[in-house]
C-alpha cells in the first residue's frame, strides 16, 4: 500500500490598518510597494481588500516595508488539498 502525501496550503490575511501604517512609515504607496516587492499591483490591492495571500508574497511585502510579517497579518489558514 502506497502512502499518500497530503498537501497543505497555507495562506495569510493582511491587516489593512497595520499595512497602511507600515507603508506610511516607509513613505511608500501601494504601487511602490508592489514594484519593490516584485508582485503585481492587483495582488497587493487584493490583499489590502481582504483576500488571502501566499506567505512568500506577504514576506516580500514585509521585507520592503522593513517590518516582521507578524506585524502585517491577522491570521493564517491551513487547508488540505
């Protein structure tokens, strides 16, 4: 009998107010953050508007803003495929 690996998908949700504060502290707007993070502007807008995102994407955004990821996220979600 073969063992079946279960893939776990982890996503995170950004806290809009914390993100806006971090952007203000860095003197950056969403377009500048998305460009520096190497992600699509639409992706950042989706995150700001409450959609879940990949940890790597949120990590890039946090890095650009020079804050730990924990400062930007409300929570994370694990789901199996």
